C-alpha cells in the first residue's frame, strides 16, 4: 500500500488527527469484506511509536484527573456512551457486517449490540455502587483497604466480537473505565471502521459528560515491536488482550519482563464429554445441539465445542454419521477474514498430519469469499494420548474433532491430558444410568476449565455476576480472573491499597466511617455490612 495514501485519523489526546505513520513497515492498511474478498474503504494508518508515546502521556494526565472525580461522573459517562451506541445502531451494524461478514440480524443488531450496551450499563451500576472495590475496615487495628484505579489500560480487541469484546466497547473496556482508568484501544485490523465509530461515540459522550477527553483514545495498528513496547511501558497500568495465542504470548512476555499485568484470552478447544447413557437416552437431541453450536457463527466463538469425547460403540458411530451428514448438508458460513481462513486450513491440516481421520469436508476453500467446507475429524483415544499436544491444535472455525475412547477410564485419561480451556461440558442421562461414572469424569474435567456445564453446549456466555469467562492456560493467561461478568471483571484493572492509621478525613470516600451511598457493601470487623462504622 502506498505511503501517500490518505488514511483515517487517530484519536489521541482529545483530538482526531492524522497518524504519525510507521514508515519502516507497511504504513496503511484496509479491511477486507469476507463475503466477496474485496478491499474496503477507507484506508487506515499503521501508527509509529510517536502516536503511542503521545497517547500514553495523555492517558497519564487523564488518569490523574479521573482519580479526583466522583464515581458518579464515570458512571454517567458509561450510560451516556451506551445511549449513543443505541442511537448509532444502524451505522455500527452496517460497518461490522461489511468488515466481518457476521449477519446484521439477528447476530449483530439483535444479540451482540444489546449485550454490549447492557454490559456498559452494568459497569456503570458497579462503578456507582462501589461494591466491587471490596472496602475492608478493621477498626481495632486502625487499618482499612479497598481496590482503587490502576492507571492507563491498553485494550486489544478480537476479530470475532466487534461489539461485545471490542477494544472501545467490550468487556475489558467497560471494566477498565468503571474501575476508574483511561483506555487506549488498539483496534482489530479486521474491523477498524467499526472501532472508529465506537471511538467517535465515546468521544462525544466524554464531551457531553465533561470527562477528560483522553479517557478514551484509539490507535488502529502497530508493528509487533511497538505493541510489545506499549504493554511494557512504565505509564501503563495493565493490558487486556483477546486474540491469537502467538501474538498474545509475545505481548505477555514483554509485559511480564516489565512487571505489568496483562490479561489474555488465547485459545480453547472446549471439550464436550457425552456419556454412554445420554447417547442412548437422547442421542438425536444431543446431535442437534452439537451441530447447532459447532456451526453457529461458522464456529468462530471462543467457546465453540472443538473436541467431542465419547466411548466407542454403535451410538458413537451413529453420532459421527449423523454429524457428518448435517455438516455436508449445511452451507459453509463466511469466515471473518482471509487470515482466519488461512489459519483454519492450517489447523485442519495439522490434525490430519497427526493422524486424525477425515470424516467429511477437509477445509477446502470456497471460491469468492472467506469460507472453508464444514469439516469433521475423528480419532481414537489411544491415538490422541500418543500426541495430545498436537491433537489439541485449535482449528478456529467450522471444524470439529470426535475422540472415541475405549471406555470411561480412557476417556478420563484423555481429559487428564488436556490443556486449560474456557469451558467443559458433560452430557449425562436423566434416568441416572450415568451417575456412577459422572463423578470420575467431572473430577478430571473441573481443573481443566473455567466453566463446567451439564447437558448444554458452551457457546453462550451470559453477562452475569456469576459468570467466569476465563480458565487455565492457554485459554487465558491467568486462571483467577474473568473477562465477562460484572463486577468480577473489574479488579483486573485495579490495585489493592491499604491505609494504616490514616486520619479519617484523609481516607477515600469508600473507607470513611459513613457509608458513601448508604447501601455499599463493606467488610467491617469481619462482617459484610451496609451500615456506617
């Protein structure tokens, strides 16, 4: 791409201005319409470190201002932003549909956008209440503590959820802002126009609510070295990242060297164990559940069921045959981008090279758009155990693998060999015929996943205070945190501060004797209470 091409402005330090281009690398780019492989207008810049440096300085100044503002001001911004997103619905849906190929309705307009605005409003409520900060008061020792904002947060958004996980609209963004931090968003290169619209609406909401205008900033793309430098910069408080394992681990290594927190969502094959009694009792219904879940969104969910575990026999043969027929009958969906298309083909080939049997599909490309044939693979428990690392290669998209074990003991051994995952499911019979083996399977599965499900596929992730959208490595970079669920997602972007013998008037509002809202929950002398001290 020519270095003289006109490119879209970045949002830095409260101004939309031309980017400082990275002239050492490809310095502009365009998104691709995956439905027809055509490059989309406009052209977006690849920023140099100068843009990062200016954004960091502005974010540090905004952070100093935010620390002095009442929580109510931040909550009002989040609600105003949500209102503006609702008003910009048609424009956002049209842009995201062009850039990702995701259906305008129901996926974007009726599911993901309402989820996004609901999440922002829940974050506003959490910010306003202060419950999330876990205010703790020990009157006898004269010690009080609570979580407080941490500093500028960098958010790297994924390609598959342009709204609900977007760098300037999604869960990481909402949690970071609600915790009192400014955000520097790095757009995903698959949907830069969508992210720009969010930035425009956020900036307008900042102006309307009189928050520091550098509370939200936008950079579209960086070279890898500058991305690693950004997350390790002394001015950064923390980073939230959702995306590929390779890029995420490179960022984590840089952040770890600098002692900077970084929260990653990387990869997950989301095992589903179907016990023998369940197959006998309602095999057809489970097959329908699985096919619907695995092909939903062309399999491009981080919680898509990638590996199915079952024991050998007539019913497992029937399962494979029926799923194969359904996969072949279904028109392959559109993948998010050329990069996803290439990665899916490589993942399928890796599994086949390892010895997985091709049942249907094979990942053949579909001419004229970003798509590959619906693919089902199969292997035995014994073969899986001979090379579990390779057989867990993520094929992100419309590809699945069935692992047929000799018996429950071998199925459990397969689970024991799994890496960490976001989810794990167990289907068992309602008549109790699987009750004797369920504890063995669940005992093996629970340490491997962040969320365990019974008798349902894992694709949906509810925005619930009890939700955990996290898990052991490599599903995430830390097993103790969630990227979805408010207020649980907020402490990732906070620091615990203790006040020892600090005079009452100098304490933060949450730790003073008077309950700041009259209803905030605080842990006072060993008891949760909403009362004044």
